[in-house]
C-alpha cells in the first residue's frame, strides 16, 4: 500500500471544508495535514474534527502547504 496523499483544506471551518475533512478522514488514501482559515477567523487554533485532535486550524498558508503533497 502506498503512502496517503497529504492535503491542506482551505476554508476548513466552513461547510465544504468540514465535509472535505470528514471524507478525507474516512479515506485511507488521503491524510489531512493542514486546515486554513482567514487570519481573523474566530476558529483559529481550534480543532476542526474531533477525530483528528492533532489538526488545528491556522492562518499560515505557506507553513501548512509545506506539509502537503
């Protein structure tokens, strides 16, 4: 089995972002390694999915993309 594709989700707190995170969480071929929102967004620093406690929403896109494929 190959390594999962590592992705960063932009708009992670929105409905589409939440759906992408949930679908990726269930897919062994995808790993969510970054979650992005706008710098002033109230969800910065929160966890977008309880099943991924290591994933936090951040505003630093360049840093998040360095972890992504």
